[in-house]
C-alpha cells in the first residue's frame, strides 16, 4: 500500500500522510514489507564466501533457552525499515536477531524485509561483518580513523 497522489503528498523527500479523525495506525497507513525493496540492485556482491557463511553459522548455532524457535527471528542481508516519517530509509545489516517476534510474518509468510512500524520490536542484536577495504563504511559511526580500530559499542544481552 504505497501512498497515492492527491491525499498523500511528498514534500522535501519526507512522506506526508494526512490523518483521518480519529488517526489511523502507522501499520495501516505506511508501506508494508510487500511494498518496500528487499534488495538494492546497485549494491555490489558479497566480498568472499565467508561473508555468506558467517550469518548462517550464527543462525544455525543460536540457542535461546527461554524462547522456542517460533518466537524469535534471525535474518541475514535483509533490509530493516526503521523510520516512521521516512518509510523508505533502511539499513541492511549482515545479520540480526529479534526475540518475541514470530519467525513467520503474520504466522504464514517468510519476511522480505523487517518493518519496525509493523513488527513493533527493535532488533536485539545487529551484526555487520567487516570487509577488507570497506571497514570505515561497514563500521559507520563506530569507526575511529585515527586509531584504525572500532570504538567499543554496547553489547546487548537478552533477558
């Protein structure tokens, strides 16, 4: 359900959606995973074979004693749409985990992307693997160029 011209308008690349009275939920108004891109065709391919194996190893060896496999979701190279006012903004981490979210979208479909305003749960763990030559880009704001090492980041623990 993408916004249609007329009632919905794009202003300065910010999506403006007029509200009904009473206001409708963002889940009802904003694009769904079926409407949003699942891959960026301009993005280059994987740097080496290990880049693909690492997320598989994480997902296959993950063991959460207080959660059944149906009550958490792991994904690799899947877009996370995160900004309710900029519904096309997304991150594309190498791997992530979300607990208290069913493995299947609406109990029936595999996810094409992870859309925060639909799911209501932030990822608990997000991982980005470093590639030779693109460390600064991979690390983003966690990278200290002068020291050529990553700054320490918070470690999430799952209760």
